[in-house]
C-alpha cells in the first residue's frame, strides 16, 4: 500500500512537470538466507518518465570478483527474470536449486536515460541501484538412531557442524508437533511407547535451516475395524471394512471366508456381486444382494507390509426377508393363545355356576315341607 502511494505520488509529479523524470525505486529487493537446493526470489519496482529499464547484476563473495550482469536462463537455466513495463517497471529474479556459489550481492539497477546501453556514449544519468544480500548455507548433517528401552523406545538425533546457532528443537509426526524446546544442544531425543512407535518422525533443529532428519520406526500392520460384527437383510448390500495406520504403509490387502471346506480366498468380482476396494490405509469388501445361505459367516481381513502380516475376523449375519414379520406373528400368536385360554376357562366354569343357582332356590322349599310334616304329626298326637 505504501509503495503504491509512493508510485502514485511520483506519477503525479511527473505528469505535472511534463518533463523528463529520473528513475527511482518504489520497492527494493530484500536480503535473504537460504539453504542449498532451495530457491530464492528477489523483486524490485521503479518509476520514471519515460518508464525505466531494470537490470540485475551480481557480485560474489570472492574479494576479487566484480559485478556481472544476470540474464534470463543464466547459470544453466537456474536463473529466471520476469519484467513488466506498463505504468511503471517491475522485475523479479528467481534462482532455483541454490548452490553455495550463489551467495553474494544482487543489485537491481534502473535507468531511463536514452544512452544507458550505448557502447561509446556515456549516459547522462547514472543507473540507480538497490542491493540485497543472499546467503546460501548448507544444512547441518543430522545423524539419528533408535534405542529400545523396555516397553518404550528412544529416538535420538545429533547435528554436526551447524552453519548457524541452534535456538531449539522440535519433534513432529504426521504434521503434529509432539515436543518442542528452546535448548541450544546439538542433541535431542524423544521417547515413545512400543505400541504407538511405528511411523515417520521428524526431528528438527531450530531454526529449520540448521538441520532436520526423518526417523522411520517400522512395524507390522495393526488391523482395526469400527464394527467386528455386521448385520444385513437378505437381498440388501453391505460393506465390510478394515484399516491400518501404522508404518510402513500396507502393501497388500487380502480377504478370506470361512466355509465348510475351510478358509477360502475371496476373488474380486466373485459371482458379479462381491467386490474389493483397496487403499493404502484401508480395505473394503462390498457384497451385493446378500444371500441367506451363502454369505453369513466369518470373514478374515489381512494386511501385509515389509515388516509382516496381521489381520482380524469380522462376522456377518444375514436375516431373512420375513425376519421383520416375526415380532408381529409372535404378538398374534400370543393373542390367539390368550383368547383360547379365556374361552376354555369360560366353558368349564359355566355348569358349576348353574348348579349353585339351583341349590339356592330349593332350600326354602325343603324347609317348608319339613315344617308341614311336623304340624301334621302334632295334630295326630293331639287327636289320639
């Protein structure tokens, strides 16, 4: 934003004067420190009337070396120069695959003098110059080793001949920082349990230009799954899945099924309804149109890498299409049984209740008859 304002101010002044305006920088290149084999970009911008030309020059660290002009494609095509000349001049020099000999002073020169490139005439206006230093350093050599320590493992890194001072250390795995400190030691270590050890670890000496190394802890695959038992309905499709995230990556996945004849390997495309899909960290077995007779059983998922082989067992259960009706049929059966029990109970209970009613009605009649007989017998005694 500030550079744009400077360019705008310069353009306004040049337009107002309507005269020749000497070249001037609105953005200068910045000094940088890089590693061997890295790349570097330097950028500068200039204004003037007419629009100035920009050139790049270089002077090495050798005291006897003088400035030499750089051009696009120099240094075995490692140098690229891109320039634009529209409202003002912009130029960027890029150097790839840096070498130690690329260290030195890079100079951005700008001029709009008509005689600036004349071989015999001396230009009236000198080139304006802006410089930046590029320092190319070698990364320190980092030596690493692994030391078993009971149920744990120690990962150790040492750096030799660092080019700059060490400001700390960092340990990383899968993009996550595991440990970081601010020690200036040439030595750093990280302890990890044997169970979680396999993987790629990065030991980094700070700043990163000091040196870094990749510590590879290898182990046989550890196969896992979300569900060890799957259920499906007859005619539906289902997917069995297993995965492994340890190092080194899985090179081969295999699926097997336990049958009456023994454990048999599953071939991709079997019966045009069983398909396998393998990835680096997981494998999927897709079964289409589940068969109640053929598909239920135990499936074995095996993973192999350079360190060994491991696997797990998944169980597949297939339900009949009528399985959903069994609860309903069970309720209907319970209702029918209950109704039958009530009906039988009512049938057996009815005759007993009728007899009880007859006994209750005849009781008074018996008592009245016996009372009349007693009266008759009393009268007969009195008559005699």
